[in-house]
């Protein structure tokens, strides 16, 4: 059994964080939180944060750190995750060094203890994005080529319609990638200095997943 794994998946947009998350959930017990999914929920609810985030996301920008930190902290409090003995998986947060420091300041008892970078060549990422569809309520991701839904255009579990993310178009995607490259080095450095950063390079999710799984089980299995 996996115990006390508090994992952050890092990787460029389209590197497969959501896909790896789904695959991990089939094998281990861990609760995922994706900052992008939380923001998309706020957008569906038309909350004031959602309205602001929607404008920023459409342009491929980053939501200000203080708003992201408050959103994630609220989620952690609601799930009772501030104490010991919890396992969770973060995707998309922290995405800047400021966010990482702020989160560590709040999670003094049980901070992130494993960071895995999905290192996927950029040309692969660009091809993927064009074929990507998402089930917004759950964050489940499909790809017309690699991971098609059982029924075209419908989520496998709920049968609800899939959508194309409005920020998955060439122009906005380029800005998202640029922003990623601006923030990633200091963020990686921060986790490297803590001794918890591990990178996995590969072109497909099928190549990356076994390595990810092997690493996690070798480091966090308790008998
Ligand atoms: P992908 O989902 O393809 O891996 P991504 O990680 O860039 O790409 P999401 O995590 O879904 O996409 O985030 C969508 C958008 O939400 C981002 O482009 C950004 O505008 C905003 N966002 C998400 N997380 C954060 C964060 N931690 N800080 C600031 N903005 C964020
Ligand atoms: Mg994502």
C-alpha cells in the first residue's frame, strides 16, 4: 500500500499530467487536485474568481499567486489535509516559486514530499493538444488518437458530452508554453534543493507511466 505520498506532477501543458493522474488512480489510493479543474469549476459556477480566471485563461495568462494560494488552501482545509497521514496528488499547483513557498508555509506538518517532472518533447505536445477533449466536471481527458472515448464525443463514465478546452488552440497554447518556461526553472530548483525532484523523460504516456509507477511504489510503499 502506498502511504503518505504527497505528490506534485510537474510538466508543460499537454505533457500528460491529467492522463498520468487517471492511470495512477486505477492502481493506488490517492486523491487528486488539479488547479486547472478547480478553476474550470469556478468558471462553470460563474463565481467572481471564475469570471476573473476565465478572462486570464482565455489569453493563456496565469491567475495571480495570491488568488491561487487562497483557492488551494481552501480546498486543503475543506478536505482536512493539513495534518499528518494523508496522501494527495497535485497537478498544476504550485506553478511558480512564490506559490511553492506559500504552500510550504501553510503545510508545515505534511508538505509535498515528491515532485515528478514529466519531460515530454515539445513537438509531441503540440500534436497532442489538437486532438484533446475533456469532460469538464471530472477533468477526465481523452485524445482522439491515443485514448479515444468509447462512444465518440461522450465521457466513458457518465456519458456526458466532452468539450474542447477554449485555451487549447495554437495561439493561446503557445502563450501557455511560454509562461511554463518562464516559471519552471526556479520552481524545479526549489524542489531540487529539497531533494525531492525526480524527472521522467518519454514521448508517450505508455512509456512514462511504468516508470512513474515504479518510482512511486519503490519510494512510498509501506508494509
Ligand atoms: P494541461 O492541463 O494541458 O497540462 P496546464 O497545466 O497549463 O495544461 P491547467 O492546469 O488546466 O493547464 O490550467 C489552465 C489555466 O489555468 C492555466 O493556463 C492558467 O491560466 C490557470 N492556472 C492553473 N493553475 C494555475 C496556477 N497554479 N497558477 C496560476 N494560474 C493557474
Ligand atoms: Mg491539466
